[in-house]
C-alpha cells in the first residue's frame, strides 16, 4: 500500500467534520416584563479512552527481519469545548502510546512510541452549509517519557471543514501539515452519505466505514482504521542499534486496520465501541535516513473504545 496515503491519514487523524452549532451556552430568558434571568453556565467537553491489542506480525528490511511481535495501543484524549461568540473552542490534552513486544529483538526499532500533546483548536462556520475546523496538537513525540524533551517537540495541525450538501450528504475536505513527516503538507477529504433509512456510508479518514443502525442505540459497522504518526528517537538510539544515523531520527509509523464492530450508545452522552479484524499493513520509516522496515505479515487485532460528549 502506498505510504503517502497512509501518512495522509495520520495527518488528518483529527476529525475534519466540524459539529453543527446550536444556541449559546448562556441563554437569556424573560420571567417578567422587567426581570431578566441568566441561566447557569453549562460545562461542555468530550473524551476518548481507547485500548487495542494486535497479535504477532512481521516486518523486514533487507536481510533484517523482525518476526512475531505484538502491540498494545493506548489513547486517552480530553477536550474542553466552550462556546464563544465566533464558534466553539477546543482546548485539551492527549496521550498516545504504541508498545511493541519483540521476542527476538527489534533490530533497529524502538519498543515504544508515544506522545504527550495539548490540543488547541476552533470550530466555526462560514454559513449554515460550511463548517470549518482548525486544530493544532503541539507536544512531545518520542520513544519514552525519559526522552520527551525539546528535540521531540512538534506542532502538527489540520485545517478542514464540512460542506452540508443536504441532510443526507456531507462533503469533507481538508489539509494536514506536519513538518517532520515525509510529506509535510497533504490534502484529504471524504463523504458521509445516508443512502437508506438504516444505512450510512461514512467514508471519511481516518476511519472510513459502512454503518448499519440495528436499533436506536446499536450501530454495526465494517471498515478501516488508519493509525499514523511521527516520533523522534533519543540522541543515543543509533549508537545502541548499530547505525548512528538513527540518533535523534524522526520515525514515521503507519498501520492499517480492517475489521467489523459494534457501537452501543449507553445514554445520550456515552458510547462504547468494540471491534476486531486484521492488520494487513504496517511500516516503520526513518524517512530522512532511508531506513525502512516494510510489512511482511499481518496480524489479528481487537479494540475497545469509550467515548463521551457532554
């Protein structure tokens, strides 16, 4: 699979579809002809907690082969979403971690990739049909907490939006920017089409899928989940892994998951998603040193995600 396509998905990992706007959080109501009462401020936020396990897989670079390694993936995100005069602010934080188990050694690969970053963004609209989102994720992208320093600081960001063609069709467009990636600026987009009462084609990166509303609170789906990001090794990583060019090197990691799952709407604020399938592609690419470990053998996976919005 083309790595350009996969890395695009990583850059656009922030959802490009901006939410619809309702009224202000602080609403004014009149109880008498002379008295005006301001309703209490409503706290608005969203969070995601995600955990996944990927079974044994293989990658290779020339005669160097890394076999039967598994992966634990963790992602925790919280975003405060206060409404302001010109839209909705997005202020929060995120922790993401890929932990690999290399039973026979990882050759030139780190056993951990992780990031700690803030989230700073804005949802606004140009008209009732055009919604726009800007979001930056400044933070530290490295191989362990011990090496999350100034060298691993990065500020990837996206600018995207949604055009509401009709209640059944929305077009998503955007551009992702990551100056430490192989392709610093990449375009992207997708479409969301409700083509039948219970069926929706949600073909928007990074999780394009076909959805079926089995009931009011249960949605079944089949599709893909594309994970990608860029991380920096420490200043002695290459010394201990046989290639000094890997000291302080930026590593692009990409993986594609294909599977089926179910999303259960617990209540109006919480949803629980369970999915499983196969990982047909992954790649470790030190793109500035021409050291690349490409996919050789895939692996099964299972994932669980809790999402809340209130």
